[in-house]
């Protein structure tokens, strides 16, 4: 496989150290074929998400009947390492494009123009969408290792998967922001999970820091949707529908509420209980 020292993308940004496979979306025929495929078949993500949820509860029932849980530590390290590398690579392709767009064309353009859909950034946008399917394996590890599975975990996986497939089929312009943010947060999150699976001691604040990053991601997601809605209401052309904006806003708001609740119960409430217990003794 050849590596190109630099390649200028379709929207003007130059990417460094590009592999041959990253040039697939420069081929108009291949790009249109994948675009048509996603437009016609994105809805398959809905039955997949439903099967995913059903499989979770079947798996939990089966594991409760087993005497022993599965360890899977080595597989977990490998899995999280793969996702860390993938997310970092995606961030290296999408974040510079977002910065380039903001710097050269402004915030309105970054929210409303889908110029990132082709070329190298376009491929990594498609890979981002496609990655939501294998990412559901995260839950498999939790179930098989008989660890606590919270509502936020499987709700987030299922809804993000369907929304990403639907949004890619419509190729909404706001995806430029959502994809870049998610790649960045996932790089840190999966890297943290890989190190923990390897039993490497890490400061407790790192876990809190990752949750804070997720909260910031949800706040920015809500802001981007509101910005897109505002631009459309003021007559600007914006490559996203009102339905998509409202759906995305509802999802981001629900994630924000759930992550706030998770942060409170996991960190603030526990710390408060520990302090109370110390005072009692």
C-alpha cells in the first residue's frame, strides 16, 4: 500500500501521509454508488438497533444463569486499542478540515455547507457512520464480563447508530461538527479504557475529565443545531432539514441530561457519601 506525503482534498485542505485507500471517494462512480446505497438502505439501522437491544437483555439473562463470567481482558485491550487508533486517525482527518473551514470560510459555512462529503474527509465521515455498528460490541464485553450496564450506555449506542445512518443518507452539513467532536472524545475515551483493561493505574480525575468532555460535546452539539435552525429561519441556505435539526437537538439534549445525571451519581454523590461515612466514624 502506497503512502502519499501530501494530498489536496476536494475542498482545498491538504492532508499529510495519505494511504491509497483514503483516496476512494475521489472516484466519482464509487462515491455515488455508496451514496445511493446509504440513501436507500439507511433504515436497516433501525431493525439492527432493535436487535441490539433485544440481544442485550437475552445476553444478561443467559449470563445470570452461568456460574462464571468471561474474563476477556486481552480481547478488551486489543479492541479498545483498535478503536483508539481508528478514532485518532479519524480526528487527524476531520478536525483539521473543520479548522480549515472555520478559518477560511467562517462559522456559517462550517454549519451549513456539506463540502466535506467527498475526498479524504468524506471517506472518514463514512467510516465514522459505519463504525457505529462494530462499536456496539462494547456492550458485548460488558454483558459477558457481567458488569453493570446502565441505560445511558445502550440508549446512546442504539440512538447514535440510527441517527448517524439517517444523517449520512441525507448528508447533513452539521455532521462536520458532530463527527470531529466524536472522534476526539473517543480517542481519549477508548485510550483510557485500553489502559484500564491493561490494569494500568490512572488518576481518578481522568475518568471525570472524560465525562466532562462528553458533557461539553453535548452542549456544543445542542448549540450547533440551534445555530443551524436560526440560520434557516433567517433565510440562509443550510444543508440540513428542520426534522433532522429537531431530532438531533432532542438526542443531544437527552444525552446531556443523562450525562449530567451520570456525573452526579458517579462522582458528586459518591464523594458526598464517602465524606458522610468518614464523619460518622
